[in-house]
C-alpha cells in the first residue's frame, strides 16, 4: 500500500480518514512512464514512493485498528482468521495500540459473506495473467469498460475511479495504465492480494480488501464508481448497490452490471438450469464441490462450443481448459446469484439521487440484447440512504 492510498481509503465503520502505523515499509521508485502524471498530481513525492508492507491503519474517530500485511490493508468491520494470525504475530505492537485506546472492530460479517469470500478466492486463485479476461482480451475489456462508463476516453485522464469487486485487478490496472485514472480496487476475496502483487510497481493503483456493504473507501470521493458482475453475488443486491453508489461525488457517475431476469427461450432455460445446479453445488463440501466443478466444466466447455452460434452469433472466444474451469466456478459455486430487471435497477439509481440514468443494450450481438442489466447514471448530490448498521458480536 502506497502512502498515497490514504487519500482514498477510509474506515469501513465511519468512512473517515485513517492514519498509518508502519511496521515495515520500502522505498519504491516511480516508473519513468508515470513520473509526469505523478508530478502533475500535486501530491508529496513520498506519498508515491513509500510502500507500506506491514502495519496498521488507525481510525481516530472509531478508535479501531486495521491490519496491513502482504502490502494490502484488510479493512473489515470484523477480524478474519488471517487478521487474527497477524495480530498474534505483532502482539507487542497491538498491546501498545490498545494502551493508546485503539481496539479491533468486533462486528458481525454480513450474511453469507464468509461463503462468498471462499468461493471467489478459489475461483481467482489459479487464474493466469494470460491476456484474456472472460472471453475478451485485456484491450477489448478496457474498450468495453470505457463505453460502459460513457465518458470520452481522453476525458478520463486525471479522474479518480473506484473499482468495486476488482478481482485480480486486470481492468483496474488497464484503466490506470492506458486511460490515465488513479484508481482503488476493492474486493472481498483474496484475489485482491494477487492484484496487489502483480501491479505493485504502479503508484497510482491502490488495492484494499473489504466488504461492499461497508466499503473501505471515502464517501463521495470518486469521479467514477464502477462495479461489474459483483453485487448480485451478495445476499441483497439492492443494499449492496446503495452502499457502493455512495463512493460517487456530485457530478460523478456510477455504473453497474448485473445478471438479467429478462431472459427467455433457450437463454432463460439455461439460466434456470444453472441456478438449480448452483444451489446444490455451492452447498457441497469443498472436495465434492471441486470434483463436481471439474465434471461441470466438461459439460460447460462442450455446450458453449455447440451453442455459441445459437446464443452469441459465433462471436465468443474459444476458452482453454483453465479459462473454462474458471468460468464454471463463477457459474456454479457462488452462494448467491440474483437476477434483476432494468426497471428494478434504474429505480435504485433514482432512489440514490442519480439523474441521466441509462440502461445500455448488449454490444455483443442482437441475440443477447437482454443480457445483462447494464446501467449508469450521474450523481446529482442528493441525500442517499444511510449505510447499513453494524451488528456487534455477542460476548463469548
């Protein structure tokens, strides 16, 4: 974590600014290709060169302490198993901070969050940075993202962007490297750790681990909020949207991509079938789930090859085995996979104070215009619903 990230990340309890208590840090040079952009940012040079490898982030308001390890701030409103191990390893520092009035947050995770975290950690754990993300090249995925945001590519330079559900950070990095934004990627899963390692040299790209329901980001702080294929994998998509949309500053815009409930015919039948299989697979013990996913991958791989002309006009990229396995995990292992209508999602945007709301059609082919729900809007600065209340753990 660069010190610069403290301008954007915040306490997931109160969304206020955090202070760093550094245990281990390193000095990292700014790549020559980014020196002009860093200089133009107006920040202090040390912000971009000081990399915090281990330490704590302290909230002066809530008096909470959050661990930073393996270069990534872990900003949950509860302590994970990995967080407890880190606290034990640095017991002396923790004791000192407790003496200064700081404590670890002791709230409960949102429903099903541990299951979701395990599922997507597994899904992204063996992904190769092979130039393909889903069925698009990195360049194609970036072009699609820019179209989804709806701003001219050249106008993105210098803007701030929050990528909510960034996974392994491929798109987040492309936006920073090729479109000139400064971005923070947040993810619930350990995929964000791979992202931080892969793109460690980029001082304008920041990552944090946390929950979408209590985002570790400053409210109303970003020009662009972006969330693609993520919020429907929570227990309550609407409440996840209400939280995520609050990153957008007045005049900024927010974009969301969700599964569609408006499928019919063959697409509708496949969607229903996938949901029935997923309902069983996601509840299996890990070993049985892995075996089932391997078998389902064979079916998915074959069916996709047979149906790609019928469903996608032959416009999909042929998956290799690892890509097909990754896609099968995404379809069959998440605990939640809600589907929504365009009217439903556009109503969420209106409730959250957005104007200029647009529901976009798919650009892949005429055969998939109902897939997905793809909506963007501009925040006008109205009051939005409060953040979700935190539930405190019962005393043991």
